[in-house]
């Protein structure tokens, strides 16, 4: 059974290869691929239950290599995706596929309807988020490993988000669940506003962090050592490659996929810490993140689901994260919760009781005072009229 614990993380790669096949074949196949991804994650999490196992891994280098494989896999997926909207057979890709499989993908591409191209856009953005950002999240925490850092930043370049390797590691992890954290959504915030607000404030935060680092080391802020500038140029280079493949249509399509992938990250940020409060001068505890142990999400997302332990100890590799079943729990697995977050009325209906439960069950004395302010500013009647904080404060101080 020990080998199974290594193999289970290849579910991630299987999903990526399925996406590559669907996008390449085109037509209805790409729409079926997107539907299959949704079914695997959403229905799989609903039926497969939780994974709270904590096996020991004697060969962690295998797990690291699995992470590194994300870069060639995502590169292939996005090449095929951009190729699918090009007029020419870039690098003879279609001819090669037909030679190897007998499938006439060039004719299929010509006959692909617009709604199937839209499915390719949705699926490509999902792959940027699931294969690119999630893997990069793990790799860019490994600040001691230059290879992992390089691969992680290139994965982030596919969503114009290399600043994540700066702001997330050195900003978000310090200020998480506080008003000073751009990625933490306050009570009452709409997810679509959060995508914009967190993106803008996150870039500003990353610039300030990088500027301070450069000045401390005596380097010019506007120079080749600036990781923010270099990172955005990496993304520009990828757009330029798309332009070389198929002109403005290909570049515009790829840029749209990149921005959709970036939006997915901010939706995940939204749901991972929504409504929580913390004094940034106090230690981060497992209770300051929404957690989930859903089996399929855990296997296909390198234990990103075990977010409570990750924030309590950000340097711990994904395979060693503990499930913390006593931590505050998300609505369901990640993709299910993403879909719910994109429907604000449903999100608030399901999350308001969870946030109020967090107030009563997890908040410290100091945080109860922060909750009063958060509720008053939420614009949501259920929070504004909440008496849980009053009762909880009386119980804690009695």
C-alpha cells in the first residue's frame, strides 16, 4: 500500500493529460473533457469522502519530481489550446497527432463550433489554475530550492501572477485573516469584487516587498534584479509566443485564458479565509483557515486542501501536512466550493452560518472584538444582527 500513496498524486497528471487530449481532438471532445473534470472533482469529492491518512514517505524526491512535471504538462496543454484557434498547423502538431493516432484533428479543428472553443477556454483556465497555480504554490514555498522556485515562477507566468511567489510567501502568510492581507475577504464582500481588489492590492503589496528587499541589498529598484518586473516579462514572453503562433486572435485568446486562471486563484483565496479575523501581531493558528479533507481534492491538488496546517507551518511539504479534522471546514471540496463561491446568494446562504459558528467556537477574546467591527461593516443583516459574539464574549469572560 505504500506505493499507492505515491501513485495517488498522479491523479493530477491524469487529469492534465485528459485535458490535453480533449483540447487537441476539439469539437464535442473538449466540452466532454470540461464536464469530465467537473464530475471527477465535484462528484468524486461528494462520494469518496475524506482522506485523513498521514503516511510517511521515504522517497520525497519522487513527490518533488511529480511537482516538476507540471511545467511540461501545462506547457503542452496551453500550446494545444492556442493551436486550436490558429489557422496554421503550428510546428506540424496536427499532422503529428494524425500520424500517431489516425485522428484528423486538423479537420476537427476547422469544424469546431464556437461553444466548443468556449469550452476550451474554460478548460484551459481550469488547467492553469489546477496544474499551474496549485503546483506553483507548493514549489514557491521552497525558497531553499532554486529549481523548484524557477519552475514555480514559470508556472505562475501562465496566469500573469509571478508576484504570487513574493506576496503570498512574504505577505499573505504574515497577515492572513487580518485587514492587512489583500487575499483575505472580509465578511459581506462579493467574490467578483474580491478578484479585482485582491489582484490590485496583491500587486501593490508584492512591489512594496520587493522594493524593500532591493533597497536593503543596495540594488536599483528599476533594474534586472527586480523579481516583479522580471516575472511580468515572463508572462509577456508567453503572450508573444502565442502571437507568433496565430497573431492577435491567438494572443488574445491566450491572454483571456491567463486572466481566467488568475481569477481562479483569487476565488480560491476568497474561500480559504472568508470572514475570518486575526490580529496580525499574533501567531497564525490552524483555526485561521478554512480546511477540507475531501479525498479527490486532496489527491489532485497536492494536499492544498489541508490549508489549516499549511498556514500554521508554511514550510512543511505538502505530503507531510496533517488533516486537522477539528479545524473549521469548507462547504465541500475545492472545485465544489469554487462553483458555490461564484454564485453569491448561495455562497452567503451556506457560509453565514459557518462564519457565525467560527465566531462562537474558534475566536479568541481579542478576535471577538474584531468580529464586532467586521459584522458592523459587512452590509449583511445576519452579521449585523448577530448576538453570537455577545454571548460568546460573556461566556469567555465569565
